[in-house]
């Protein structure tokens, strides 16, 4: 991203003065107690200053990018703001060139909005990551389209040894537009998210997650409405290699007839969360109450003490990306899990769903979540 500022001559003069002052400061630093500093010391000092400047530039680059994103978000919610910004004086504006060559105008009044949203901006800068939106290569798109073809409908396209999940062409076709996601595809993708966390600990170790499959909640509430014994062996130390209580976030897919939603046991923030991409009505507390009881029973069984959760919150998340159709609920649920497991906020929308469907199919065919 390049930044083009007005008043070029004034900035050049200012940069010249800074350069001269910096040069004189260096001359002063070359002597300590009247003795000249060695060339090695000077080189190290210059190298440190270079890296400091580089980090500062990268932070500024992220700040500008976040500013652009913030303005776009404000324009979507308040179209009149975008219309008004076109009437600002050119001398009070900055031109920002994005990575794809587009030019955006940031007026001086945008700074007011940015200050008012400083917390949001800071969070956006800290959490912005291009990885969830990396474009697919032409050969990857071709690979997915071939897998979707009717000739591969009955063919086993991929087999995951650890989970023993096999995906045939017909099952994979649930990732085509307008299709509802099935258990096989969801569960295999969750297995890939598990493997991503363990394979790249330098990236994902700061958020330790556990991913239950789509059958966990069904077994937990089958029969009388709650049955811990039905799932007690799912989380043994021998099976997992860790205790569930040590995880920051525990993801539980919820399937209600033809609709997918997500429940989360958030150990890190001490709360139970429910995310529904339709967000149509206030959900019944049955789901989170069952998970709260499960957590107490799990800790007592595996760790030998009674866990006090009376101070934990039950949050029905309202500010989240929502679907604008009847068929993308499963994809939204997977992306809630994907982004949270990366330590990111939910920075996507309905327009990303066609891309996420193709990307998920590509990752399943390659048995690797990027």
C-alpha cells in the first residue's frame, strides 16, 4: 500500500531537516567520553535503527489499511457519509493506494471517526490477517470443479485415516452453491482444524482449542435430555493427550433439523456462547445449560474437583456475520470456528461464502486446512 500526501514541498523540506538533524546526532554518537566508537558499534547502531524504522513503517501500513477498512464499513452502514466525503477540499485529503491499485480518499474529517472508534481500530489492526482470504490458484479451482463433476459422484475423493472419514464426490457436492453442508464434510474439516493447530504451534498455540464433531451434542442430550455417560469416554487423557479444562475454547456444532449453529465453551473468558447465523429469535437456554452441566461433570470426572461456574456468563452473540439466504448456515458455522481458532474476530460476511465453499473443498481434497 502506498501513501501519497499533498503539500509535497513542505514534507520534503521537513524530511531534509530531519535528515540533517539525524546526521548530526549520529556524529555525536560516534564519540563516547571523547573516544571514537568502532565501526562495528556504528554498524550495529544503524542496523537497529533501520529495523526500528521498518517496524514503524509496517505499523503505519497496517494503520492505513485498517483506516480504509473502517471507512468502507462506515460507508456500508451510512451511505450518506460516502456521498459527503466527495465534497471535501482536495488540500485537506490524503490519497491512499491499496494493494490492488485502487485509490481511496481519506478526508481530514475521517480522523474524527477514527478517534471515536479507536478501540475498534486498534483491534482491527492487531487482528487483521490476510490468511483467511488468500486467493485460490487456477489449478486449485480446476481441482475442485473436477471433484464436483457428476463423473466423480460415486468415487471416493479423499480418505482421512485418523478419523476414518471418507468423502465421495456426492458428499463433497454439498459445498457447491445453494447446498446444505452434511456431517461428513463438517467433521472432516474440523479434523483438519485440529491438525492445523498441532502442525503449526508457532501460529496457533496461543489459542488452544478442542473441536467436538457433529455427533457430540446429539449423544449428550439424547434420551432424558442429558446423559454425560454417553460422552464420558470421548475426552479421556489417553484419547486426547490433554484435559478439556486446559483448552481456551471448546467448539460444539449444533444441528437443529435443517439448521446449523455453534455453541462455545469459552474457558479463557469464562462464558458459554451461542452463535446463530440467522439470529432470528432468542434461543432457548437448553443448549448452553446442557453444556454448563457437562463442563462441571467433565471436570469432576477427569480432574477430581467440583468446578464453580456460577459467575460464568451465557452469551447469545448478536454482533456477528449473518447469512442472507437459507442454505449457508453450515458454512457460517465452520467459519466462526475457523476464525476463532486463529485468534481472529469474525471479519467476514455473506459475500465471502462462495469463496469459502471453494476453499473448504480445496482444503478437504488436500487434507490440509490453510
